[in-house]
C-alpha cells in the first residue's frame, strides 16, 4: 500500500467505524432502554434489528450494482444520509410502529454503507491490487465495538437513548458524509492513471474477449456457491457469538463477569490478526489465509471441550483472530476468483445468504443453547469445519 493509498484507506476506515458503531453495535447498548421507554420486550427491539439485516441483504446486490455503475462515493454518501434519517426516526419513536420504521430505514442504509460497499469502492479504484487497502480499512473498523459501545453508553448515561441516536445521526452528517463525498477527490489521479492503462491495453489488444465456455461457467457457479456457503456459515457463527457470548460461556462453567471480561479479548485479537494479514499473510494466497481463519474457531471449541473453561481466553483469541481475517476474505476472495468487473453486484449476491444467516443467528443459536446447553458450541464447530472443507474444494 502506497502513500497515495493511505488517505483513502483512513477515510473509509473512519466512515466504516462510524457505520458499524452506530448501527450493528447499537442494540447491545440501547435495546433495553428503548424497550423500557416504549413498554415492550427487548426481544422486539432485536427482532426489528434482525429485520434490518434482512432488508440489508435484499438490497445489497442492487447497492453493489449501483456502485459498479455510479461510483462508490455516491452510494456511500447516500448511506450516511439514510443512516442519519433512520437514527433520527429511531430517536423520535413513540411506539412499535416508529421503532420498526426506523430500523427498516437503517437496514436500507446498511445495504449500501457497510463493508461490502467499501470493498466494492476500493476494488473499483485499485482493481486486483486492492488486498492491502481492504485490510487497512478493516484495521480501523475493527475498533467499531471498542469505540461504539463505550461512546453509546456514555451518551446514554449523560443524556438518554433518544439523544444517543440523534448524536450518531449528527456525526453521520457532519463527519461521515463529507469523508465519503471526498473519495473522488482523494483518488482522482489514481483513477486517471488506471483509465489510461486500461485504454492503452485495449488499443494494444483489439482481439474480442473470448466468451467463457460452458465448463468455465459451471466452475464459476461452483465457486460462487461455495463462497456463499463459507460466508454464510462463518457469519452465522460470528453473529451468534456476538449475541450470546456471555451466556454461552456461562453454560460452559464461566461466571458472567469473567465471560464479559474474556469477551473483551475478541476485538483486539481481530485487529492483531488483521495486522498479521497485512504483514506476513499478504505474501501468501488469500485462499490460504481464509482456510486458516475458518479453522481458528473450531480449534478454540476443541480446546474448550477437552480442557474446560480455564482456556476460555484462548477460545476468545482464536475466535477473534479467525473472524478478523475472514472479514478481509469477504473482500479479497471474490476479487481473486471473479475479477473486478461487476464486483459490487456479484459481491451483493454472494453475501445475500450470509446476511440472512446473520439475521437469524441470534434467535437460532439462542434456541440451541436452551436445548443443548454447553454442547451448542458443536454446531459452530461443525460449521467451521464445513467452511474449511468448502474452501479446499474451490479450484
């Protein structure tokens, strides 16, 4: 990653941190006070949030296609406005109708404002050389919960949940929107050079593009299906752990205070793994990085099963490290296998089932814990192994 790349990476890293902190990580802090204020159960707030994730999945491919056609800075800038509107509506909600309307709007913003859109924007600019920039963005956004949870909690304690929503909305308009809108200015020279290279190459090679034969088409479909499964399984595990971490460790013999403290290791381990990816692993094929990452969580589960709660901190470290690298793999693997043309639209469809699984994960894994107790971890263990097997089947 060159010096010319860093301004864009820092800008997108900041806006992604804002986007994740003010949406995905918001219910963990505000669900209870919102529920108490509106006279409903906290589960209703989480259900509305899950619906937002479904909305994000539905509109994700179209947001990706819009980025392919119009440019990432336009879609990301619009997402800041949509996020702000949704958060303002959430702050004004007086009943369930207002709550659901707000989260539907936020979900629409998530379809064009989270990682997939940032990655598509980077690929549109840097093409096949996007890996380091994608990693750089995740290094910043890896602190979204570390920053978002304490800040939201501070706002909640000093002013209230409504004011917290409005503050996040203001940050989107005053900081997120200008940063995303400035993307084109940051990369004008890069885009100009890239376009000149593409034009020269096209003039030098006037032979028409060969249409993919049937065998290559079938191989491409297989790769899409396998990647979609891998990201669905790993996103299910990631969201399930995020929603039920204290409870899951508690049924495995860890007291609640220790479980929360151990959970704090996940964020730093994600960032450390991404630094490792940025340094050593960038010299190896992204597929190898992804294979190692999918095996990290299952290995942590095995440690818990055979050694007990005493190794819960190691489990947190392995889970966080694997999750950290897989976030990068979501951006790099589709680029490696399918190229940069139509990346945003294809990325949206590959991640569609993953977002649906993410939306269902809190409810389904909570049900598993209620039925199977400590053995519920074996479900995520199996999903991790199947994900690794799927990656080994990709040619």
